[in-house]
């Protein structure tokens, strides 16, 4: 399965009208689609911080689904996959 299809599946699981953030999508990718997640992150192995770069690019994957998710004008403050709290994009399921 492609990362694109995995992201689509995650978005389809979010209830219409609810807000969610990029950390949620990243956590679900790592947990539910580990092969796709690792393959995607490995594309950024030449970056200074491949994991950070890959996680930043997950937002671009979400953007491809404009019929399922809308980027909000706000940031979310939530826990990332490493247990640290940081800013990330906030989305609304449409």
C-alpha cells in the first residue's frame, strides 16, 4: 500500500466535522501502517533529521485530500510520537 492510500484511510476514519492534527496522522501511520511509514521516512535519510523532515512532509500528504480535510488557520499543541509536546498543523475533516 502507498503512503497516500494509508493517509486516505486514516482521514476516512476521522468523523466528519471533527478537528485533528498532523501528530494524530503520524501516530496512526507509525502504528497501523509501519511498513509504509518506514518506507516514507527513509526517503528523507539524506536530510539532517530524516524523521523530522518526514513528519513535516506528512502534512503535504494530507493536503492532497482537499475533499477530506481542510487546513485550519490555527496550530495544534499536542504530543508527537516521541512523547514531546510541539506545534503542528490543525485540520478539519470535511
